[in-house]
């Protein structure tokens, strides 16, 4: 009676059992090959723990016999393992291709961003120059505004001073006419009576002061007080001419004042025009400042946008390099897992067809033993034909 075959414990995904199985299988080629297949089954995302445990437990009994020697249950289990391994292989391939696709997309984005970053460089330089030009234009606008403000202030000052001068001229004309009609007239005809000598001298000095301001020669202003003290009939020719000369200058000054007063309107209109032009210029410079400020802000925002875009692209390129390294590691891991699974699948296909015999070491071919080399003296003997044995005659033998 054949001894019963006991079921060997198949290594599962549990760490302790796997370590024991690997150590125990070190001297058994079939168990080592089987372990590579079980390791692949343990990576299946679709198998439950119980399903994986069942396949691992059944794998040894299903794959040890050759395909032609398996009964129906063993064949079904082998087919189930084949389907699971193929699903794992497809999943590992998809994972590897997905990581490779990620890397390709990342590289394409990196190239696109590199081109965008290169194209953005001249734009940043152009926008920097635009901002610089517009800042200079804004500075010029402020300078023009300051100049226009000063010009407007000067125009207002001139206009105000003109009004003051006009009022002063009117008052001076009134005072001059009063001086001529009263003090000068009385002194000239000698009718100024009843005042003290000191007061008369003050009145005379006021007339001399006016004449001096009008540019009358000193010879006239010096002689005039003495002349006016004399009676009309005692003044003589020179004294009379001196008084007439002074009279002429006094009357002329009144006319000049009247002319200045009459020309005030025209002069004021001209200064008003200058003031209005200065005010218009000031308002225009204020509008220019607002416009230049808007343009400068626009240029600054445009430059900031380009600068931030460049910084963003630079950060993205650094992130791409970091992600590319991570994806490269993931690709290496996925590739190693895929290769490992392909190796397990290839081993399964061998075991599925041949069973345990697929892991048996191939027998080394035996070489035929070579005959010993003949000795020199034996060559001649072997070459010489054997001597014939004499036959006895039949009769002789019979006798």
C-alpha cells in the first residue's frame, strides 16, 4: 500500500510563514520556483485573502505533477492560478505604463513651460523698460505741474499787485490834484496866508519832494522855496520860469496818472488772460498727472503680472524636476515588480506544462571512455593476420 502524501504547508503572504518557507525551500528547486509564483499571487489586488490562501495552498499539489498527469481539480486550480497571474501581469503592466505616461506628460509640460519661460524673458525686459519710461513721464508731469503752479501764482500776484497799484495811483492822483489845486496854487500866487513859517516850510518841502520824485533838476528844486517866498512881482524872470517849470511837471504827473488809470482796464485784461492761461495750464498738468499715474500703475501691474508668471513657471519647473525624480523611482519599482511578475509567470508556464520536472537539473551527458593507446610492439601483432589453425581430417578425428 502506497504511503499517504501529506500536504506541505505553502508559504502565504504572512511575513513569518514566508521567511520560514524561503529558508526551507533553499535546497528544493521546485519549492524555490513555487515560491516565486506565490510571491506574485500575493501581489494580486483582486484576490481576497481567503482566495489567495486557497490558491497558495493548492499551488504545490496542482503544479507538482505534469499537465498530462493532473486530474480535473488540479487542472482547474492551475487554470485559476494562470488567470490570477495574467491579471496581475496586466495590472502591473498598466501600472508601469501609467507611470511612464505620467513621466512623458511631465516632460512635455516641462518643455512647454521652458519655452514659455524663455519667451517671457524679453516680455519682462520690455515691461521693465515701459515702467521705467512711464515713471519718468510721471515725474516730468509732476515737474510740469509744479512749474504751472508757480506760473499761476505769479500771474495771480501780478494781477493782485496791479489792482493795488491802480488803487494807489487813483489815491495818488487825488492827492496830487489836491496838492496842485490848493497848496501849490496858493503858494504860486502868494495867497497862502495865516500859517506859521514852520508849517509853510513843511508844505514847501512836500512840493519839493514831489518834484524831486518827478525827476526835476536840483537847481530848480533848490531855487523854488526861495522863489515862492517872494511876492509875484519880485520873483523876476528866473523865478517865474522856475515856477512855470515846476507847474509843468506837476500837471504832467497828473496827466500821466490819469493815463495810467485809463489804461488799467486794458492792462488788467492782459494780466487776466495771462492768469487764465496759467490756470488752464495748471489744470492740464493736473489731468496729465492723473493720466500718467494710471499709465504708470498699468505698467507696474503688467510688469508684476509677467514677473509673477515667470516666478510661477520657475517654481513649476522645479516641481517638475522633483516630481520627475519621484516618478522615475515609481517607474523603477513598477518595472522591477513587472519583471518579477513576468519571471514568476514564465516559471508558472514551465511548471504548468512539465510540473516538478521543469525544475529538475538537466543530466550532464556521459562521455565514452577512450580505449587505452596500444603499445608500440602491439601494433605489429594486431596488424599481422592470425595464423590458420590446421584442420584435422574427419577420418583422422573419427579414428
